[in-house]
C-alpha cells in the first residue's frame, strides 16, 4: 500500500480532536530553568556564550547599545533552533517544517516593522523605495521593484526555513525506507550515510535559525 511521503510531517497525536503535536513547539521553556538554575555545565556555558555572541552581533546590526533591543531576536533564534533540533529526534513532530509555524513567526514581525516605519518614519520609508543615484526615468520602476521585494519578505523568510527543514527530513525518510530491501553490506553503508546526513541536518538547523534571526534583525534595522 502506497503512503504519502509527506505524511511524516502530519500532526498525529490528538485528544478530543485537539492536535497535541504543536505543543512540542514550547517544550524549550521546560529546559530553560535547567540552564539558569542548575549547576554550570559545559552545555550551559556553550549556550550562554552563543546567546552573548548573538546579542553583540544583533546589537551591531541594529546600531544600538540597549540590552532589550536584541532580546526578541535572540529569543526568536532560540525558539527556531530548538524546534529544528527537536525534529531530528525519532517520532517527534517538526513544527518548523510547516508554513503555519514559519509564517506565524515572519508575518507578525514584518507587519510590526512596516507599521512602525510608516507611522513614525514616513520620509525614511519613502527614501528606501528609491536608491540613491537612481536616474529619473528609472525611478517608477525602482519603486515598483522595491515595493514587491518588501512585500514578499515574510513569504521568503517562511518558505526558506520550511523548505530547508522539509528537504532534509524527506531525504532521511527516503534513505530509511530503502533499508529493509538491501543487503547487510549496503545497510551498513546506508547507516553511515544517514549518520553523515544527520550531522549535516544539525548544521542546517543552526544555520537556518541564524539566517532567520539575522534577516529579521536587518529588516528591523531598516525602520529604526
């Protein structure tokens, strides 16, 4: 019986018709007390060092020294990277591979940035539509191009994250489904290939979280 390859991304756990898989998105909150209240460990020190590095980088991109200006983007990175890693574990729902999740993160941020910019810095927003040095005849076309590129930003953020998560999980699923029909030698090679692919997916999980947070920070810097 043929099954849909994308069924591995479907939420399946539910009680009283309420999907419980989406609750895994917030499981990271349960691990935060262990990082900040337990005895310092190697992983806790590494995580704190990572957050401090991200804070300094986002602070530079935003051009501000205020501590609270970067907490939203550091928290965004933490949420996404946790869900990306959670999806690499067996039988655990990957919420970051769904456009429902990624668009719910990207769209409100973009709307908030646009409202803040057009209400408080209207002239600055208009100036962004026409790059400096643009010839007069090309100005209407540049306004159109800049407007379109601005409107599609939340979509590109959401699709980039979801597509990268889906691609790796599909490849792991395809490799895993071919195992029973292979010989012992080929199964050994397949397992080695899956381990290497899993390491690659772990790197992709961090990189995509970083890209999402950095691009959101850059979009915010344009309206401040």
